[in-house]
């Protein structure tokens, strides 16, 4: 669901990000992440912070 949400907001999924998202096994964290992604315009900034990623903007 996270991947679908990101693709819906951005129109694409950056390389390597899909793999990292699929590695998340904690359901509570997934739901919290989804809520944050829905509530914020800057999807990449949320992902950077929550997943501790370096994503080129």
C-alpha cells in the first residue's frame, strides 16, 4: 500500500526505494507511514525522515 500511495502522489517510485519499502515488516510502522504520507505534500521528505534514507530530490 505504501508503494501504491507513493506512486499515486509522485507518479513514479525511485530506484531502490521500492525494495526498502518492501523490507518493512512492522505493520504498525507501515500504517503510521501511510498516515504521514497521506497528510504531507512532500512525500520524499517523509520517506527520507521515516526510513533514514538519502534520496536525491
